[in-house]
C-alpha cells in the first residue's frame, strides 16, 4: 500500500502490544525480526510479540544478531497456558528476569476461550499437534490460587505488564484487584468485544483498578479478519476515553495484513470519523509506551 506522509508522521513512535509473529505452531506471515523491520516504517518505539504456546523472550535472545540491525525494539513475554505449565511462577520468573515485558494470563487454556472456541474453531490450524488443557486461577474455595499471587509478585518486581488473557470477566476482575493490591500499575484487558465479552460497565470497573482497554486494528481493518465498522471502535474510544484506551494489531499471522499496513488504514479511518490527532497519538503511542515501560 502507499503510505501517506501525513499519517506516517502522526503515527511516528507508536507501539504494538499484540503482535503474533513467529516462530509459532500456527503459520505466521512474519517472524519477530521481520515484525521489528515492519515497525521501522512508522518509527515504532516497540513491538511486543506474543505466542499462545511459549515464552517469546527466548526466541528474541536467539535472534539477537538479526534484531541488532533493526531500529524498532522487539520485546517478549509469556502466556500462561497449559503448554508452559499453566500458572507457573518459575516459568514467569525466567521470562521476566531475562527481559520479558508481559504476562498474559490463560488464553487458549482459559475456560471462557474453550467455551467460545471448542476444539479450536475459528483459529488457524497448527503445523504440529499441540495438546492443550484447561487452566484455572481459582481453587475449590473460589479464591485465587497461591501461584497467581507469586506471578503477580514477579510482575511487580520487574515492572512488567499483566493481562487478563481470554478469561471470563469475573476472573479478570479478581486478578486485577489482586494486582492493584500488590502495587502493579500495568494492567491490560485484551479485546473486550471478542471472546472476553466485557461491556462498557465492566470495562469501567476494570479501569478503576488501573487497567487499560485494548482494541485490535486487525478486527477493524477492511483487509483484516472481521472487517468491523471503525465507527464501533470510535464509539468505544469515546465511551471509555482515549486516556484508558490502547490500540494494537493482533496480526502477524499467515494470510493476514502486515501490522503497519493495518495501523495506517485504521488510524486513517478514525481520523476520517472525527477522532482528533492528540487522542490518536494517545491510544497508538503514549498509552502502550507506558504499558511497555519505555519511559521508565
């Protein structure tokens, strides 16, 4: 696509907190180094690469020679699905203490995700069979298991970000309440209107604990997965407020748009709908930079 100089300038220094580059059991269009190279087109300050299956920090360390020549920094983290042992503080400690920036609580292994996508319906087909099982964050008494508190202590120690993954909203509420009590300041709710099912009132409740609300360009891009009307996204931004909103791509998969192309299309659509430039930079640049700790 042809990049408009005006939109390139406006998005300069943006951040992507939700890039699904490879390696991964799911087919990917780009690997992590290529994601960073793509980000150079917008002068991105950072790309956070996510896998539902493994700790991406180790990928990045093994790619250090390639990443060294790329201006956009690429960061990793760990998702607490069954493939890494579920709520596994030891795996989290290794990821965060070796440079990880994020802990995603269960996604594929969350009960809510399993209910919404039985047997993986609606997701790419993995190149190899990867067994998965349900991971819960509660004990029989309904309270958070001790390992959740250990993970949150590690998040606090390292200044990392924690997200609610694909869990149901009451579990995310309980998680974020515990995180706030421990002094965690970087919390993120991913795609409230996809899998999670968080309405405006629930989002406002989570904002009360310090959370930001993330929306994905891949859902609103006319060349993306769902092709939702960008007016829906603008309505979310106006209801929740740009000060509490984050835009990310949720892209990198095979046969889907490049993250930067999607950023440009969706940002242009929001401007055309009347979003002011200051708010656009807040949701694409400032808020995600805070969550990634780029100004610490």
